[in-house]
C-alpha cells in the first residue's frame, strides 16, 4: 500500500471536520441519527463537488460499514420493529418492487 501524500493526508481531517459540523447542525435541527445523515450528506457533497478522488482502504471501508450498522441499530426502538413486523407483507412487497425497478433501470 502506498503512503499517502501530504495533500491526501490533510483531506481526511477536513472531511471529518465537515461531518462533525454537519452532525452538530443536524442535531440542532432535530434530524434523526445526525451522525449518519451528516456522513451521507458530506460524502454526497464531496463526491459531487470535489475535483479529486479520495480512495478509502478496504479495512477502513469495512470498519465504516460496521459503524453505520451499529449507529442505525442504536437508534432502533422496539416499537418501530413491532410496527414493521405488523406490516411485514407490505414492507417486503415495497422492497421487492424497488429492487426490481432498480434492476430494470440499470439493465
């Protein structure tokens, strides 16, 4: 693995600072799971606006997905799970239709 250059090394803290700032704003606005949505928003903004790439090493990508899973799991409430379970057929139908549409669009 190549050692990142100084410019690349400085980009990570800048992105992290942006995520933290957005998470604070989202928390004050009452957005659910502020760190999760802040990461999504910052990542989307970076992908659309930055003129450069920032590759994430595989171990870091796997770790970040684990953190997202734990964050989402931490916000789940038993009442939410009961509601989803009581509408399981509708949830499954919507998921299957959505996956079908996505496959059809990308065909």
